[in-house]
């Protein structure tokens, strides 16, 4: 399907996320991983998807591409009470983040940037996630055994905490994991046509 249409292109994923890389494999896409360090700083006045749109595009700007290359960059945040809950700095920070998410509904926002020499396209997807009340014991167990310190919001929906703590989601499940695959697939197809 899409992999056939991409045969004249080189698809580049600029992400160290094992979850995004696995999604690319699951979508049957041939891709190369290219990484460049980018300081993920954004203007303070940006809200919600404006933050992730800005960061996804910022990550793309540092790459020089050849004619047949398509670059994919992405950024995911957890948005609660008008604030970004990013990746935790340490165990204590992760504990505080999960306490804030406990018993609340938050948004998981992912922006994806597609870039070639000719054009650039940024899109985003938002999913509402509702946690039940989490006890301190549950949070400590999760942090001790799963160590989600590389994840926005200090949790992975596909892990234990998602199984026992998430009451409902409204929107894309794969978006919460780190890439809205349904939207990505459609947008990538449109991008090359």
C-alpha cells in the first residue's frame, strides 16, 4: 500500500522513541533513523497544540534534505490545567506528575512534521485521557518497576498504569502511545501525491 507509493522516496524518522520506530515497522514502512540534538525550548505564550506544532517543526529545521527524502519529526506533550507536563526530570518529579494526573482528565497532544525539499506540513492530534484515583502505593509500584522517565506525563498507556489506572480515553489510542498512526498514514499519503 503506502510502502509501494513510497518506493521512490527515502523516509527518515528523526526520533529515538522505540514506540515511534515500532509504529513505523508495524505500518510496513522502510525508514532510516537520523537524530540531531535540538534544544526543545518554545515561547511561553504558546498553548496546547501550538507547543507541539512549534517543537515538531523546530526539530525538522535542523535537517538538510536531498531531493527524494521525506523527514518525519514529532513531539508529544501531556496538557493539564493549561500547563505542559513533559518528561519527568527524576523519580520525585514523575511521582508529582502522576499525582496531578490522578482522578483527572488531561490531553495528550502529538504534532507531526513532514518535510521535503519542496514543502513542509505540520498536523496534530489530541486525545482526552481520564485517570481514576491512583494511590501513592500504585504510583510508587509503577515508577519502581516500569521507570517511565522517558515518557511525556511520566506514563505509558500501554503499560501497567494504563491497564489499572485509565478509566477512559476519547480519541486516538496510538496518539497517547506517541504517534497518531491513522492520521499520520493519511497525511503521509497526501504529502507524496
